[in-house]
C-alpha cells in the first residue's frame, strides 16, 4: 500500500511491520528521481515560523523512525514534514537543530485531577494535553487562557463534575433519579464541558437517563461502570471509555469477589469488549502504588525509592504531606497476597484487551499517591511495556494517537502530520526502542511555542517546594 508521511510517499505492504534502516536509506535516495515528493509548505517557505531539522521523526503513524527529517511550523501548526535535505539553506525562520535526537508528538494524559500549580509540570514532562476527570469552572477558565496563550499549560479538556449516585468523598454532583441525571447532563453541556463523567452508585434508571441525554446533546460520556449497571449495558448505551481496568473486573465479578477473580477469567472480560466500539483507560501505575499501598511494608526499597525521586521536589507541599502519611503500612501476608493478585489480574487483563483489539489509552489519576503530574505518565508507559508486555509503539500510541482519537481530535494532535497542531516532544534516544527515552527531554513545543531545556527548568524552578529538572 502507499503511505503518505508528509512529503514522503512510500510503498509499504504492512504499515505496522518494521521498515529496515536500509529501506529508508533507499527510499530517501530515490527522492532524487522523483519517487518521493518534496513539496514546500502550502504558504511557501516564507510562511514558516520555526523549523525542527536534522531530526529522527517518530510520527506515531507507523512504527518506524524516519531519519534525517524536518518539521516546519507555521502559526502554531505543522505546515510541512519531509526530508531535511529539502529544507532551503537560507530559510528565514527559527531553526532548531535536532541532530542525534528524536521528535515525537507530545504526550496525552487522559486522567488527571490537578491544580493550577501543576500545569507547568505537565509541559516539563512532555505532556502537552490533559483531560481533567472531575471538572470545575476553573478548568474551563484555564482551558480558555491556555488557548489564548495566556497560561503556560498543556492543552486542556475537562469533564463536568463527576455524577455519582450518592454523596462521595471527592468533588461531585449527585443524581438520585433519572430527572436529576438529565438535568445535570444538560447543565454540564451548557457550561461547556467536553465530556460527561459517570461515577459510582448511579441507579440503572439514572444511568440510562444520563446516557440518553448525552447522546441527544452530542456530548460523549465516560468514566466508571456503576454498581447495578453491567458492562454489557454500559457498552450498549454508548459509553465512550471506561476508566481503570479494575472497573471491568468490578463490572464482571462484583466488588466483593474482585480480588479473588481467577486469572483465567480475564479472558472472558476481554472477550466481552472485543469488536466493540469502546476504549479502556489504563491507570496501572496508580493502581500498583495506591491500590497496593497496604502491601508496602515500612522500609520497602521500591516504595521508599519513589519518595526519593528528584521530581518529588516539584510536588505541592500539601500533596507531598498527604503522600507521606501512607508510609509505614504493615499488612498481613494474606492482605498482601490479595493486593498482588488484584494488580496482576488488571495487568493481565490490559494485555488481553490489546490482544483482542480493544483501543487502549493511558492516564495516571494524578495526583493520587506518588503520581507526580506529568512524570507519572512516564511511569505508566514503562509499566505498559515492562509488565503488561506491550511494544513501545503500542504503549506510545496509548498516549498519542489513540488518546487524541478518544478526544475526538485525531489528526489534530497526537501525530506528526501536516495540519496537526505543533505539540511536539524532542527526546534523547529512540522511544520505539526504549520507551523510557520520553524521560530524557531535550525540548517541548506547545502550539508552536518552543521550550528548550533551560526554559523548561525555569518554568518549574519558581514552583512552591522548589526543585529543578
């Protein structure tokens, strides 16, 4: 098949199969006889504001690195993608030399609960888009300011306040009846939220009213699977995405049996989603830390190492104090075994979901225990590769192209293609070989605005608690 990658047009039999280095070298060599196009940006080279050049491109369209590439940026968008040799030597634009580095789309965290203090941390970690999962008016204000370039922030999406079936600890709205559910969906849609957030304890009648009203208004709904609402019911109702693999286990086995779910039962759960138009948002690192906190004995080297990370200096003092209150648990051996089994069931289920063709996105549930804004997404990626067994490309799709599709913005960001927003991450190392390369940030571009390492460090230096990159 013919695949168009910016100004490259190449023949590929399988866009998911690796394309060898010599193959790309041959493809680039053929450009001299017209087998590859070398178009200028639509507005001509004079319209280019910035050029990232001499860089290896990880477009997230294919699982192959395009060597010696260039990305032209105009008015905050990607205007051109092509071989660096096609860039005019006298181009009058800000020129960013990516020699020896890899350029990929900015990362997307589809599950955050964060403060304004945290917004620069996301950018410093290469996270250029976030979805707030319990919305409030301030999130809509931040979204507007970020769009206007008046706030240093990733791109913001937000659900409305979580809609629960009874009073809960977290900020929320309560729908005790179908009428209350309908009214809340209309209220949240009218306020301008991007999604409706379904939470626990909703009755089937309230859930059905919520889903019907959301479909009527054209606003997607996502979140938990409430007790009393089966997984099949939620999928049939059109719930866009289900948060946490644990929610699938609850919906399948009930909360009272979730920690003893036989390992082979994950196949049945995965099969129920195969071929369905639904997605799952993984939050496995948060589950490993927060959900398994009871198994972490005082002095556990792994648990204590999380508190010793340099990025902990960037965390708000109040959050850091809350996290410290969890140290020193001394659970029974039985409790530890139950927690380990529950986490491993979710890990295995996540792998089976991907094998079954279910769309996987990734989120963190920041700022739950030890989830540092932005940096927790790096932890999530590493778990998806090292413990779930995904390839780096599969894991990275969950925080780029898959995530943007779930947000309804495929081709707008999450990929490197002409016309997409210039939300980009330059890293040291090939993330398709080693997903931890996303930790080695060289620079971040947000809507065409470039932040080099020194400027990223200045963004986080003044934060309460101090610290630096």
